[in-house]
C-alpha cells in the first residue's frame, strides 16, 4: 500500500471533526472512511484496507481506548493485522492515552489537532504500516505452513522446537526413529528450511499454540 493509495479510518462521533479531517487528508491524496461509533468500525467488512486509524478517545458506547484494546486482543489471538492507531484526545485524557502508547498505539494528538502535525503523524503511521504489513505477510505465510501440518507432524514439530533429537522424539511419541525422520523431512519441506536451527528461527515469534492446535488458532 503506497501513501498515495492509503485509506484512513476516521472514528469520531463529531461529524464536523470527521469532515474537517477528511478534507485535510484529501489534500494529501489520502482517502478516508468515516465511522461515528466504535461498533461501526468493528462491523466494517474490509478492515484490512486501512493504513491507519485516527481514533477519538471519547466515543459514546465503546470508547476509543476500549476499541483499541479489543482490536489489539483480536490481533494477538488470531495473529491478525492491526494498522497503526493515532488517538485524538482532550488534555484530560492524556494519562489514559499514554497507557495506550505503552500498549502499542502509534501516537496521540490533542484536540484541536494542528493540521501540519496531524499530516506528519499520519505520514509516519502510513510508513510504519508498509513495513509492518511486510512482516505480517511473512508471518501469515508461516501460519499457512503450520495449517498444512498433519496432527502427527505438529507433535514432531513441538518436540523439534523443544530441542529433542530424533531418538528422543521417537521415544516420547512411541514411534520409530525412521518415522520421526520422515516427519522431520516433510516439516522441513513445508517450511522451506534445511535444519532445525533454521526452523526454530522462522518460528521464533510464532506462539506455540498455533502448532499445538489442530485448527491453527
């Protein structure tokens, strides 16, 4: 996603704020989609198209912070992608947003946001989004490889990642060493690696539950 084709989600209950933000972003060639409520965004059928979220802290119903927490937990649970989030906040909300920054939010701007400051923040967020998507796509490929494993291959994979040798794995799983080696070879092929060290490096940031669960989730 290039900065010129990026789409930005504007989540604020004030239509005048959304309108002014949309007009400002349009001057930079950035499309935007407006949402009045957090639930409206959660109901969007294409959330992956957004390069960043500009999110008001205080939204009636589910707050901006609650929405951010919901999206973060969802991404962690499913290894889904969460684009950078920029918070719009009043002065009294700053302590809350600082906590959100510690949890991964990209930035926050006090209302009314200075146009140049906002444009710069969005530009940084979109640049971060491009790099993060590249990393995410690589991880998604790993998850796809994990989902190709048979239940037995998942068991062998777990033993391999734990550092056990083929003879030890055979004893733990009550199968022959030859069978373990056959499973090991197929696992290497599915992950396009040649050694256990390469495999461990590729899976370093992938939660073990993904290969422990038959569904990969």
